[in-house]
């Protein structure tokens, strides 16, 4: 039995033409303010009110900075501006400079084993040609193994 899974649940339904319910309410509120302004106020004052109301209404209806509606954006700004903020600064510790000192090799430590140039050349040839080499090379320890060092 198959069930249809709702998709695009974050998209609001269109109520009037291409406008959602919120957009329709913003347009009606802006139109109502303009209607009251032009009927109750002188023409010059009504034009001043219209210069403020029209961009605000269009901003609330169409403008979405960073994908957030302008109403939510303003609400977030007001909440941020009215709440207290606590900024903590912790001083970083002073940088300590260490001097590198070469350790002298004591008599009871093993000497460092080295690999000859010819052996390195043979290994490079093996890697380059992917061919088998007659002499087998087995290391006693892995180069990255720290267990044999103290």
C-alpha cells in the first residue's frame, strides 16, 4: 500500500492570485491606511503618508532578505536590539618560545639505522616500474611506529 508523502510543506498556499494569505493581508492593510489618509487628511499630508506606506507595504509583500520575510527580519532585529548581550573576552596565554636543543647520544642508545642511496634508488625503481625486485627488504619497525623509541 502506497501513501503519498506531502512535498513542499514550507510553501504557503496562494489565496488571491499569486499572493499568499499574509501578502494579501499586508496589501489590504496598506490600501486601508492609504484610503483613510486620502479621505481624512489634506492631499499634501496624504501624499507624505503614501510615500511612507507604499514602500513599506511593497517591502512586506515582496522583499525577502536572505530568504526571510521582511516582517520576520524586522522582528528579529527588534528582538536583538532590545535584549541584553554578554560578550566575554578571554586573554590568550602568552606564547612561550622554546629553544631547540640537540640531545647528545648516550652510549647505551642504539645508533640510528640508515638506508643507503642504492637501496633508495632500488625502491624508487620498484615504485616507478611496478616490477618485482630480487632482493627483499623487510624493516624491523615501521617508520611511523613510536613504540621502539623511548
